[in-house]
């Protein structure tokens, strides 16, 4: 982990397909409070990944969270993809920079960890590469309500 300018942990992962930067809006939370998980992605030049609702046998991007007792993970917000034609079929893709976000609501009184998993498959104009899985984990301290 690195620490950003706000003093919060940031996890960065870079591979042949993309560079990611994951972080939470805070590393503390109270019962009933909502924080935001954010994943910024820069897709390498010449590559693309498929949007969450792609069909035709293409592997879509997905972001999922491990279940935690008394913690609710809201739906992941994806940006609008670009529609392009691949092998005569119109498909949604992402290129360049995208941001995924998801709300996290704490209903408990204990500390916990947020574990997120990003699944995707990158392709270029010639080939698709093996599907990839990246994981991100952040501890959160639950503050007691006064």
C-alpha cells in the first residue's frame, strides 16, 4: 500500500493490460455510515476491455466484494462504454481511463476488511489475452457511535 495526500491507503496494481488505483473514501466508518470504494483504471494503449453487459461469448469486466457480516455492498457504478464493432458484432468496450465506484454501508460494530475482486479480459485488434483477476483489500476501523 501507499498512502495518499489524505493519509489514506491506496493500492496500485500494474500489468501488461492496465494500471489500477483502488482506495476508500475513509479508513474509518461508524455504524449506519456509508463509504465509497473507488477503482481508477488506465487501460494501456491499443487494448480494450469489454463492458459489463457484453454478449457473444466475450468476457465482461466485473467487480465483486467478499461478503462481510452486517456490511452491505451497493451496486458497482460503471461508466458508459463505447460501442464498437468486433467481428461484425457491436459490443461495449472501455479504452483509456475509467472509474468504478461502489457504496459500502456498515451496520455492525466491529472492524472489518473490504476485499474486492476485479475480473476482466483485455483484447487488442489481433487477439484476446487470458482473463485476469486482481484483488484489493483494505482494513476499516469501526468507530463507536457516541
